[in-house]
C-alpha cells in the first residue's frame, strides 16, 4: 500500500493508477447495495466469477461489486462496461448466459433487458434508461463504477484531490469562504447554510473540536445516506477531513445506526485505508494537520436526528435534546465546540472544492444550490434513488423518473421530508422542489424521503399513522411534544373511527399550532406538518369522516362496509376461499353473501373479486 508524506506523492500515485487503467477492459459491474444483496447479488457475483472462469475470460474480464445503482425496483442490476449494457433482475442462474452472450458472442440477453413501461420498448444502454436519463448524478455518479472497498478506485477517479488542494494551497478561512460561496445548505432537513455553520465552529475558542457526521437516517422509507456510505464511503470521509481542517477540529465521529451493517463495514474499511495512506490520522500529507476519526453506532432513535440529542447519545447518555444556547458550535459533544452535518452534506464538500463554488452553484435555484438525492417509495412504479437538481418539479420526479402510479391509479399526494413532512396534493405537483418552495407548501425538504400516494390512500389515516410514529419516537422530555402529539393522535383516531366532530377538527388545528411553537426540538416543532398539511389540502376528507361517516378510500375500517352484489356475483368461490374469518358463504355458481357480524373489513374480498361483485360502501 502507498503512504503519502506530501500532496505531490498522492498525485504521482494517481498518475500511475490512471496509466495502468484500461477503460476498454470489460467489466461486469454488479450492484452490491443492501437492496440488491437482499435480492441475490452475493450469489450472483459468485456465479459470474465462475462463468467468467468457465469461458476462459478470468484474465481479461473483471467482475466488480459496486455500490447501489439506485434503480432498486429492478435489482439486482448488472451493467457490462464499457458498452454499458444494462440488465435488470439478474439471478445467479442467469450468469453463464449473460457472460457467454454479452462477452463471448458480443450480443445481448434480450430477456434481461429493461422494458420502458411508457413505450413498451426494451432499452439496451444504461444511459438510455429513462430513470437515469433525466437525473443529474453528481454525488451518485461513481456508485455504479467504483469498488467501495478500494481506496485506489476512489483515487483513480480524482478522490482526495480536493483534500490535497486544500491542505496545499488554502487556508481554513478560504475553505469556509468557498463553501459559503457555493450556497450549500445542510441536507439533513433544516437547510441551514453549511459555510455559516462552519464559520461559527471555526470562531469558537478551544483546543479540542469535533466534526460529526449524522448517518442515523431515521425516516421510514429513506435510505439515501445508507446508499451513499455503502457505495462511496471515501467521498464522505474526504468531506469530513476537509471540514475538520477548515474548522480547526482534531476529532471526527460518524454516528451511524447499527441497522446499517454494510455501511459500517465500508466505513471501517475506508477509515483504515485512509490512515494507511497518510490521508487520515497524524500529520496528514505532511502538513502537520491531524485528525482522529471514530464510528459510533446508534440504536435507531428518530429523535437523534436532532443535533443535541445525537450528541447526548454519543456521550453514552439517553438521546434527548437540550435547550439552546449554548449551540453545538459553542459547547457540543463532551462540552467541546462541535459541528454536525449529515452524510449528503459532507459528500458535497469534495465536489465543491474540486470543481469550485461557481461550478457547483450553477446547478439549482437562487436559494437552493446543487442537487438533492431522494428515496422514491410508495405507490410508484420505479422505486429507487434519484438525484436531481434543486428546482425540478415534483411532476418530473414522480412521473418522468418514477414512472408514475402503478395499476392505472390516480396520483393523490406526495409526502416530502419524512414523518415530519407535509403531504402535497396533485394541484401542487408542478411546484419546484427546493427548501423554500416546500416550506411554503406546508412541507419540507427533510433528508430526502419522498412517499407517493395514490387514490386509495386515506389522508386522515396517513396523518394518524405518522402521528403514531412520532408519538412513539418522542423522547418525552418536553410537555408539548410528549402530551401534545398524543392528544392530536387521539383526536384523529376519533375521526377515523367515525366519532369525531367539527369542533374537534378546530381544536386539532389549534393544538397543532401550539405544539409547533412550543416544542423543544425539531421533532415536536415539525410533528404538526402531517396534520396541518392534510387539513389544509384534504379538509373535505376530514369532513366526510365526521359528517358522513365515510372513508372514500375504504381504509378506515369503522367507516366501511362490504356487501356482494347478487346480480354481478358468478359464484366463483374465490372471495370465500380468501376470507380469513369465513365471513363469506355461498355455493358454486350461486351468489354469495357476507356475514357483517363476522366480517373484519380487511378488504381482501374486494381486492380479489374479478367481477366487481364485492361492493365497498
């Protein structure tokens, strides 16, 4: 392994790697992210190695395990480079045919190609897949190319050049000024100016300072940070080292949830490699700057997304927020000046310092610069990660990249910002996605979770669900959050049970405003968003539940009844076989009936009836 004592050593080593690299060498790049691994990538890689060897190509073809490619809906994903032949849902049993057809016969395995649902045509090249074609991949640009366990792969592609540049030619103040000029705002949710935040930590007196990476990622359905760490850990490490230099910090901590074992494994490997290469630890690149870096595993508490609660957890205490001031920049972890940014924020730093603030700020909007990564989940055809420029519309994300709503259903709403975000209706689908526009719409950017909902979603039930989650995750320290969320939940539970009143609805709005204004930390302050946004945009559904005792989506069981239309029923027996409680009776080829006393209103009969004979009322 290399050991760099100065910046020029790193550049010489990079030149050697680039000279030895053959861009035309066939490489089978297999997605090795958690999602694809769960679908069989690990066995697939073994099978590809065996197939390459069997075809006598083991000396000329490389099988490379990369990070997450983002197209989770179609994993395991395989891209054969340099032609970029794109295969989806590849299994271990496909390995021999894939190698023989693609690399020996120079053809394509037609059945493994991606089919564009819009046109019905098969797509051969990765760059032509609509899901990727309309993204602006900067942070995720290398995820499908490099081996995340290889520091050489990262260096080959320009890795650590920003660090070398900074340590050789930039003062800490100059680095902070460049970050400020870039317009980078924190990607963890609050959207505070990163450069300004660094400046506050830089100016705080103290011998010991800490930089912290928040990799806890507690939002349900969100996995952007996990994929960034699994696929390109050195990008985050380089960002943290640069930030520590700029703020005068000598300690770095990555707070990562224990449920992310692969990310933690990649980080441990990356830290060890960076130390071995002289890019981390004592006297980095011979400049006299030293940085100690450790990983702290979190237990998955949602409240630890709040800075002071996270620091309490790092100290071995219960994760609970504390009043501010003092702010973390003044007295943070262990009472020392500290700066916390999330994974994606740190990942942006090397790109800004490498290409310059002007280049970075040319992407995005006036108030929101750069790109943002979203995890696109819910009622969407193309589940996965998308990286888009700030200012793109929700419509472009959901329909152009996400492929729209499955099963011919209509789009109803999208929640941005995780459990504490708001639900944005179809009427606002063309708003630009940036910090300020989402806030004005009653939601927020958050860390990047995006949950799509279709016509079968009950918005009252959605508010109830997320209040339940937030109530469970509240640390209980402050009364407005601890008691207020519980009261909001109980009111909405009454509404979904058909026991609510218009007066309760007015109380709910008033209570939400009080909790928002008086809670100690961001969990309570944003807990009202699902409630206020659904009342704002879907008030008619609340009134239907209250006044008509009706749930149009058929989700709230207390407000739903099922019956069988005797004229439409063919007596096929399917509903009776599927009913879990035996509430449906009837002979073959004769109309069936539902015993409403036994019926648990699960809706299975409604879903399986192909004749439309089961009626939901």
